C-alpha cells in the first residue's frame, strides 16, 4: 500500500461546500414560490375591483418585483451558506483534533484506522499499529510543572510526526500516549520506522527557558493480520508496550 494514509475528512459527515449550497436551493425556491403566491394573491384581491388595465398592471408588478429580488436573495443565501459551512468544518475539526498537540484525537484515529483496515487487503499489504508512550513523564510534571510538561508533550508529538513519515497517521490517545498507524512493505522497514521514532524522541530534547528536557519513549508494535480489528490491534500493541517498559524502556517491542 503505497498511498499516503489520511484522516477521513467526513468524520462528522460534513458535506462539501457545493453540496451544502445545493441543499439550500430547494428551500430558496420554495420561499420564492411562496412570495410569488402571496404577492399575486394579495394583488388579485386588492385590485380586482379596479379597471382591467390597472388590475393587469398590478398583477404583472406582483410577479416582477419578487423576481427582481432573486439576485439579492441568492447572494445573501450564498454568503450565509459559505459562513455556515465554514462553521461546520471548524466544529468537525475540533471534534477530531487533540486541542493541545493538533494531532488527531482518539476518536478520529479509531475512525481512520477502521476505515483503512476495511480498505486494506492484509494478505498483500503491510499495516502496523504503534503505541508510543513517553517514559517517566510524571517526573517531568513533578520537576518542571504541568505547563512545561505540556510543552514537552507538544515537542514530543512533533518529533513523532517528523519520524513517522508520510504514509502514516499519528494521533494522541491521551496523556503521554500516542498511536501511529503505519503502512510498510517489509518487516525490516517497519523496524526501522519504529527505531526512527524512538531515536528522534530520545535524541531531540525540548528546550525550555534555556534548559534541555530529555525524554525517551517506549513503543509497542503490532503487525496487523486479516483477523484483526482496530481494538485487537491496539490491545496487542499495548501488551508489547508493557514488555518494552519491563525491559528497561526507551526501546520498541513487536507483539507476538
């Protein structure tokens, strides 16, 4: 699988701007038809006692005037549709993004991973799940405070993204734990990518007020099989993560 893995943009079922604008056409036509009906009806009953020429002129005017305001109404509807669509996209983005790091959140990751798994034939393509956990992160919060700890988290997230390469999805599951969905061709390549993440985090300290704050990461790696679900893959990756912690941290372990 050579294509770049991407988060689904329709996670919250947000239509495209064209679809959203199209959905406004029918209500607009109904409003216009109602305006024409009301204008014609009112004019008919209020002028039916007048001379035929005046009556006919009034009826024509009752039709022409609503039609003349169509361009104005159309412009207003288009502008409002654009604004509403932007608001919907912003809400959708918040729903799938971790506020602190800007990465995908757990919900978005589960959705994207499930979609990718459904679309991937694991008999012919390699797909793997990493769980990356920062080692001894509680000590960072205890020594430097939670505000600095947040900066370290953001820094670590950036290093994971930098090392993960393009054909992957990186998300923050919560706390100091991250998930990476990785497409690969060979097991050797998979090991190289896990090692690249581990090395990037450990070798790139966070600079804070002139102080270098070093953190390392333990990684649990799960190679997905045709029988796997996203939950089972996360579970196996989590078990491998605990093995990496037990073996001394700052390393990766591949689940059996």
